[in-house]
């Protein structure tokens, strides 16, 4: 699996390098515009300026457009999205108009029309367009995500939470959505709900240190002896998963240990926990010695004040 991951990363790097070469070549009139556009689409690379410029050049050349045959409709769609990214709404409208005539009643074109409403800031019209699509296909994942994006764009986080919860009822394996929901809950100071989201993420992907760290920070923020003890465990698991190289988690262990010490008022300490906090403090100090020696005195004093050094 490790070898496969390395190979995949190497392939992705090669594709990205090729994309950049083609972009420079096509941008200087050296040909390869269509190859560039196809590769950008394949890699889902968001490069609106060159896509708009090169795509429009092909669409405005009748002979080049005719050679594309049915592929021209894919290009119209690609250029429409790039035009919206560049706020060339006139170009996007023209491209969508051509597609709408070619494919009347298409849900895919309906999504583009709704995106154009979004680009114009016409939120109510976009909502109506998406609602119409969902009437015909309640499981359109892209449309559900766009509704969430509209709520966030308007600053309505409560509505975004509502849409995300509905989305996760349908697509509960979407880890990015769980993380997004957790982050919104944190911004709303709804820490218990955020903790639940991170628990779901850890259950689904237990080897990702970011989820352990985020969960620990939510628990630390909530406070209370039980939450602090659990937070320390997840800071410790973050350290383990990162090979001891996560400074934030090292800080977390120290902060939790100090807070727990204050709450227990010197009652019996577990030997394992005492050893953990000593190791974390030592590792944190060594980390600063190597990477920020000018801050060593500051960290030493901080650890002394926390009674961890």
C-alpha cells in the first residue's frame, strides 16, 4: 500500500508538471491548447484564467470547434465554469445558453444555470433552481453541496448546519462534510456537537492525526476533569501518529496536565500520566532548542510555571 501511495504521488506530480508545461506552451502560441484543457479537466485543476483564454480561442474558431465534434459541449461547460470563476458572467451566460439549446431540460445544465445565479449573488433564484433539480433527483450530491455553500456565502451558519445534517443523512460516509460540520459547530461554540463529529471521523479514519488533534482541542476547550483526561489521551495519540513531531499536541499534553493538576489539587496521580507529561515537556523543550533557540528561555519558564519542568 505504501508503494502504491508513493507511485500515485509521483504520477500526480508528473501530471502537474505536464500541465504547467502545456499551459506555458499553449499560452505562447505553441499549440497543445486542447491537450491542456483535457488534462486540466482530468486533474480537476482550478486554473480559470488560462482555461477561459484558451477555451474561448477554440470556441471562437469555427474550424477548430467543428473538429472537436461532440467534445465541444464539454468545452462549453468547462469555459462557462472558468468564466464564472473569473467573473466574466457575460461569457458564462452565452456558453450556458448554447448548452441549454443543445440539451433542453438537462439537470447538468440546470446546475450551471444555478451556479450563474450564485455568481450574480441572486441567492433566492439559485435556491429555487436547486430545489427544482432535487425534486427530480433528491440524491444529487453536487446540488446538496451547493445549497450548503449558499448558506455559508450568506453567513447563515445555522442554515448551513441544517443543510449539512440533511446531507449527512444521505451521504454519511463523506468525511469532508463531517469535518466541515465540526468546524462550523466550533465557530458557533457548540462544542458537544463538534466533538460528536470528530468522534465519527476518528471511527471512520483512525490513523489521521488531524482528527485526533481537533477532537482533543474541542475536549480541552469544553473543560472539566473527564474531558481534560480524554483530551490528553488524544493529544498523546496525535504525538504517536506523527512520530512525536506535532508541537501543538506536545503543548496540548502539557496544558491538559497542568489543568488536571489544578483540578485534582495534588491528589494521587497516575504514574503513567506523570511520565507522559514529563516526556511531553522534555520533547517540547528539545523541539524549541532545535527549531527556535531564541524562544528556549520562554518555553522553559512557561513549563516551570506549569510545574512541568
